[in-house]
C-alpha cells in the first residue's frame, strides 16, 4: 500500500478461492481505509473481462485444433496476446474480441 498512499482502490473479485482466503480477508480488513473489495455475483463471466478474453482464446486458437508440439501451441498463444496488447490500444479493438 506504500506504492499508492494517496489512492482509494477498488478491487473487483470473482468467486476464486484466493479471493476468499483468510490471508486476503485479513489484508482487506487491515487496509479497509484504502481498499474496497467489490465481489462479483457467483458465476458471472459476463461481468468478468478476463473470461471474455479466455473465451476468445479458446474459440480462435484451442478449440478443435491440434498443434504438433507444446512449443508451437505456446508460440500461438503468445502471439495472440502480443496482438491483443497492440490492438487493445486501438479504439476499434473491441470489435476484434467481440
């Protein structure tokens, strides 16, 4: 919390075990004057942006595709993320992932 001492931070969490762990709860309580935890409803992938990204990755690169090697599969995934990062800077990038 020393990095952003003057900010109030909203942390949005899904129902992952790490978001409900004792360590997380203790941390949030210890910093409640600076952090607000906002839980997503149970099973709400439409509200969790990363779930959309995983869906696009699976649909475009992994579903019904076979790769000769794990290395080849990893390169395809890394190129997907590199392209995503470049296009996410564009105002038209939303149409690429919808």
